[in-house]
C-alpha cells in the first residue's frame, strides 16, 4: 500500500548553539505536522502484545513515566505528531537506558519517516540488549522502508528460529520478499489455468507464506468453466521444494476434462521444473513435461520488476489447449507467447500493455486450426489505498486467423473483437493474511456491436501456518472469450510442511 507524505531530511547539520536548536525544533514540528500515517500506533502495539511469542518486552517504567508514555500514545492516536515527538525526545533523554522509552521514540521516528534517526535511536537500545526482539523487529521494519530487504531478512530469520509463531515476524519477513505488496508478483495469467478473459481479477494461488518462508508446498486447485455449447474442468496438483539460494524444484500434473454437444474428452500434462529468484527483482521459471497426446511440452516464465517498471514474459510449446471443451475433446495443442509490461507513472497512475500470439492445432497436431493475435492497452488509476480501489480503462484488439471457416466452426472461439472497457477493482488485505478482491466492469465491442458486463469475487485466507484456502468466481453476461455468457469458478487449497 502506498504511504502518503514520505519525507526525507537530507544534509541537515545542526550547530551546537541555542539559536540553531530552536530552529531545528521548529523545522521538526513543521515536518511532523505534514507527515501522514496509515496505521495507528496503538493498533500495532496491541498486535505485538497479543502475539503468542512476543517476549523480551522491556521493563516497566516508573508510574510518572508511564503517565508520560500514555500521554504520548494518546497524542499519536490523535495524529498530533509534533507534540508526541517532543515528549518522546524528553522521555528518552531522561531515561537513556530505558528500552521502553527508546522503543517509543524510534517507533515515532519510523512512523513519520525519520528513518535514519530511528536507526540511530534503536542502536542505543540494542547496545544495551542486542537480542531484544521488539527493538530488532522495529529495526527490520525501518530497513524494509529504506529498501534494505536483504539485511532486514537476516535479522528476521535470526529471530524466527526462536519465535517461529510470531505473527509480526512472519508478516515482516513476507514483506522482505514482496516489498510492494503480496500481489506484486502475481502474473497476468496462471501457469496452466489461463486464457479466461482480460479484465478479470487475476487468479492468485496462495503465495502468502509459500514464497517467503522456506518450506515444502503441496497445492491442489480446480477450475470449472461453463459457457454456451460446452464446459471445461481442470484440476492441478503441484509440489514445490525449497533448495539452495532460493532455487525451488516444482513437479505436478494437470488433468483436463472437456464437454460439448458432440461428447466429451480428457487430456493431461505432467511436468517438472525449476524456479529461480534473482536479486529480489527477477524470477525465472522453466518447466518441461509430457502430455497425454505423447508430445513433449515446455513452459517458460520471466518476471522482472526493478521498481516502477514490470516485464512479464511467458511462453508455452505443445501444451494442452484447455480453454474449450471442444478443444480438449479434439486433442487440441497450443504454442505461443504472452508479453506483458507496465509502467508506474505515479503513486496512483500506471499504464500497461499486453500482447498474445498463439498457434492452435487439433487432432494432436494433424489439423491446423489457426493463430491468435491480441493486443491490450490499459490505464489504471488508484482511487483509494486501503482498501485499494482502482478504476481501469482499456482497449482490446483480438483477431483469430483460422485456416478455414469449417475449421473455425469446430471451436466456438470469438474470431474478431475491438472493444473499449472500464472496470472498478477493489482489494482489501488484512493483517492476518485474509485477502478479499472483486471487480465489476463492462465493455463495448464496436466490431461485433455487443455490450456486456462482468463481475468477479475472490478470497485468499491462510487458515494456519500449515494450510490455506483461495478461490475466485467470475460471471460474464457476454464473454470476451466464449460465445455467449460464461461462468467460471476456481478453488484451491495449499499445504505447507
């Protein structure tokens, strides 16, 4: 989530005179007045106090100082940061060895983005108690805000060994892997279950703990699509193992079941591969396997996100064409590539583009079907940050070049589209990992003279440290992929061990 009012004090050298000190205090008050905070101090302190493994709390202050601390906390709840900061400075100066006073001052400095000052304050306390978990967690949080995720991760992993169930450590450790949010690394389409329209909320397999805490993962997911003239059911089972240097081994199997008025058919894809994250900005995945059609298949994925720019390239070769019951029934294959890029112009505005090229065949490669060219441009503007509500405007140009009209009639894919779309997205992330998302939108196809609306709803919830649930439902009254209306439902369960 975005934090408004990020302020950095650069190059201020304080002279040791009373006049300079008065100016410094005045400047601090003005800057603090402009600082904004998204989470109240009392809420986070309560979360820390209720954590099952939250220990190493500093000793209590005297009654007089406890009153001072409560007064400071009250000022913070009221967002009166200049007064709170001045009182915290006095409290820490009078009690230089009190870890509560040190923690309180450093916390305020973190909240108002005096990050370097906060680290200096924390070092005072850590010299007194180097293994203090609360001070160390706060230091890691400041390092994350500064972009030093590797250093923060080392601190958090050290304390996770002693406090494996500490929710604050789990949350902060996750943020070192996803500093821009839990969904920042979700690609525009899923590895095996994709091609379900363009303006839907992406299906997001549960990455809440899988990618952040080294552990084995076993994932089961199922997808059902119903449309005019057919239906598709897919099931995927995947296991992932932790390896050295962040490398993960992946193995799994996807089952395809297709129905149409002409009958039904089945297919499958058995795969194994490696996933390698590089420098917290790049992720490379390569899978290879065999289909039930006796063809070797390959999947590759490159994800690159150094900051404001995102590049996502995914390609498949000889994979099962599993979007249509008719394609599964007729042993369809697909090969192609998707290139996705986005640019964050500001905290609220981003632009993106997506290009697809796919080649399709039927009857196990014997019958050429045709190829798909698709270009999608969009603009995303964030209205609010918590919950995250975005409005999306886009333009899509979709062309399927079938070899003949007779071949095109075998699979009810929409051959040509040009449309404008608008959608409203909403996402809410809760501290316990629960994520809710939804979307309502519509499009106007000025090539086929068809207008439509769609709605989606999704949920992801880590029930415990060892298993979690996720799901997503989509409804189109006139689909952008299938002829006529369509309903889609995906559910899954993820185990960690």
